[in-house]
């Protein structure tokens, strides 16, 4: 296994971070891009969120991957390359690939042959997540893992320049990460994935479905305060990396369901009137009591809407499996054939 080197220097990353913060905090309403949640602490906090009893997305998805994994792999055979966008700890991918390991284990010894190596490309902005996923996948046989520390579109472009063996490519976009994009951005993201695939390749997309409002809000405002800590860590990161002077204790966490836009919104709410400086961004802002910094949107879907979204990007949905209010959809690149 061989993780790649970082694609940008820390100075370049800090400059982009500063520019994005300057732009976002100068807007109305003020925003901080959600991509900056995932420093080392943020990644660890998110992994803790996925284990909370009120956040069922990960458990539902894992059950689907465990029960449908061999079926999914059969649908995309022969598979030569796998791409995962946002792999987290790597546990979901390991669950999917466990079916591949079982097939090899049950093959008669006399007929055995070397298991074909599968190229696995992991794309994430978080070094910690890439390291964790690489370590998790080290337990699986016949994998060649390459990490791309980049945003999804750039990582896909880099992977598109890498040759791979004969067979299909399967892209994974799990955890309802597509929900963090607004509808236009989601369409563009899926088009980027489609552009990296050839006709006959496949995408496995995880999406959270609409459920009762109280369940949605509880998943993003848990009683233990883990999600609140995850949200406030954005301020900690800006203080550390951008020379900001946010008083972290002067901001409350708020999660609200916006039914009209079918999304949960996360905000940091200023609890008093205050002035904040972000030195690296050359920015000073005055916040009123009750003013918010919008940090994340998580869109929710219905099953038909997922199929339509995929079709707009040049995919056709082949299979869709549900576990409670979560769906996995296997979509093929290109038009559906009879």
C-alpha cells in the first residue's frame, strides 16, 4: 500500500482557507465552507458522531453493504478499479470488499490462482481520514491503495490520468455526502464523477431519505453535544491556522430543518455582540447577538428524486436498496440498454 504525497503545501492550503473564509464571512448570511470541518480533530469527532444512537446513517449503510455487498460486486464484475470519495475510516469500503475476500476463501484449493489485484483510489481533504482508511484496508488481500489528498473534483481529475487494468471502475460516494451540496452543486458533482467513468462503469451512491423532523434534528443536535463540538471546532481551527480570535464559548450550536429546501442546516450562533478578527484573511467583522454563521447543509431525498438526479448526470439507476430511511443506489454510466 502506498499513500501519495500531499498535493498542496501547507502555505497554499492556508491561503485558500483564508480566501474561502474571507469570502464566506463577507456574505449575507455569513458562511464557513463545510470542507474545513475535517482537520485531525474534526475527522475524529465525525467518526464519533457516526457511532451515536441518534445518527443512524452509518449503521443503515453498513447493514446494506454487509447484506448486499456480494450482489453489488457481482453487478459490476469484472472490477479492476475502485474509487471512494470521502472514505472516512475505511470501514464501509472494507465491509463491501469482505464479499470479495469470502469468495477467495471459499474457492477450492486445487483450482486456486493468485487473486487479481484491485486498484483502490481514496480521495479526501483530510490526511487523518486517508491514513485511517489506508490502515483499515491493510487487512484485506490483493489491494493496491493510492490516496489523493484533494477535493473531490480535483482527485477525480488526477485519477482519470492514471492507467488501470481491464475491467470496470466502481466509484463510491457514500454516507449521504452528496447531501452536503446544494442541488446545482450536487448535479455538478455527479457530472464530475460521470466524466471520470467510461460507459459501463458504475457509481454506488448513498443517500439519506426524508424522515420526521424530530428525528432529523436530533441526528444533528445530539444530547451528548458531540455534533456541537464538531461544529465549534471550525472556530478552533480558524483560531489556530488563520490567527482568528473567536471566543469559542460565545457561540451556540443550532440545527434546524428547512422543509422548503429539504435540508438540515447547521449554524453557529453568536450569543452576544462581538467583533472578530481573522488575521490571515485580513478580515474584521462585527456580529450581533443572535447572528449566525452557516456551516453546513445536509439535503435529504426521496427515492425517485435520487434516480432523477442520477439521470441528469448521465447515469441510469440499476438497483436501489433501502434500510429504514437510507438508500443505496447502484447506477451505471451511460444510457440504459434493453
